[in-house]
């Protein structure tokens, strides 16, 4: 059946299966009960990243008796790409992302869908948290760092249960690992975004300790989001600040070495610090130049960049 021939659903449920997933059949029926309680016509779309052949077999068995769409990716692309692939097949005006593992109780789904009547995106916040102290601590630190540079005061960015209108997915770019920060990016685009407290699943309360490399990647992701939120349309502010600081440090050091030579007869030969200070001056100039190039690119494409969302027009 072609996408254009599919019966249009009111609610499209997107479930990516990437690195981790719980027993699929059991979770599918739990989700289905929660979705049926919404009273909406819904469709379920699974996206399987490469390497999860077991998940494909289980979903194929479910598909014999239940209606669902299965998308398999040729290789591992990550959750953001999986969600984009699922969106390409979705027909509903309301989208709901659910993880392939238990995070919240499926009975909370109707409350999330009801809450979207007054906003554009609803984020599930697992509260009260049933995790270990370590889990609560690392989650609190991560969310505190997000709140420190975002106007949207999110409390549970790690929860993948989110309901939002189709327009949000159409206008907010989703790539890389930005799926974790999708609510913040949507809020930045002007969409009304709210958090709703939901009951955390007992299966989600185990202690999570990740490899050091994962924590480092999360810090890089935070830096990426910080730049996207603060400096996407003003790159010179970021690169200018960093570049001028490095340039100033190098210039002060170089002037000190020169003054030592002029007034204190200190030789400049065999002074590695002088070479370093000169390199800092050059590096600072280059970083500022990158910011200027970014400003030129933004200026060139300014007419194509929409940085606002109209709420309503009253004549």
C-alpha cells in the first residue's frame, strides 16, 4: 500500500528500536491498551535500526494479527534518524514517541494526549522518581545544565515519551543525538511546550552507570545544544568572544616578552613561550575570522531563515 493510500490516523505512534529494548510482544500489548483508552484512531510504526534481527522476527509475528508498520534501516543510524524515518510514514496530526523499553506506565498515555489540547508538545516527566540515588543525581545534574542555558525549564530530558503536533516535527530539525533535546529545540522555535508528571515504570528503576565515553559525548551534546540555542543566528558573538580572549592573552604575553627585551635586556632567543604567545595571536585571529564567515553565511541566507512562529493573526 502506498503512503498516499493509507487510511489517515488521528494519532501516529513512533517507536524506534535501537540499542536497547524490552520484550516486544508484552510491551506492544501494554502500549496498545493505553492507546485504545485515548479514544483516537491510531497507527503504530516501529523502526528497527540495523542489527536487531530478533526484534524484526518478533514484530513480524505480531503483524500477523495486529496492524502495524515496520521499517528496517540498512545500517545503524541512531534514534534521531529512526524517528525521521517513522515520521515519513506517519499520517496522524498528533505524534507520540514511545521507547522500545518501559519508562512510564502505559496507562498514563491518555493523560499525555489529553494535555496536548492546550499546547504543541507534551513531555512526560517521571515523577516521583523510583531510581537509585546515583540515577537521580546524574539526571539532576544533566537537567540542571540544560536549564542553565535554556528558557524552558525541563526536568526530565531523558524521558523519550513525548506527544506533539505534526507541525513540530515538520519545522524542528532532528539529527545526530538531538532527539534528547527535541523539546528544548521545539520551545526555541516558539512552540508551546509543557511537562506532565507521569508514573514511572518499575522496570525503569534499575541503576544506570555508563562508560566514560558516553558521559563525554553527553557533554559534547550539551555544548552543541548550547551553541544552537544561543549562537545559531549570531555566530560572531561566540567565536568573537573566544577568539578575542585568546588573541588578547597572546598579545599581552608577547608585549611582556618584548618589554623584557627592551627594558631589562632579556634575550628573546630560546624562549618557547614567545612562540606560544605568537601562535595564540594567530589562533585568536583565525577564530574571529570563522565567526565573521559564519555571519556572512547567515546574512546571505537571512531571507530563507525563519526564526519565529506566529501564534495567531487577529484582524
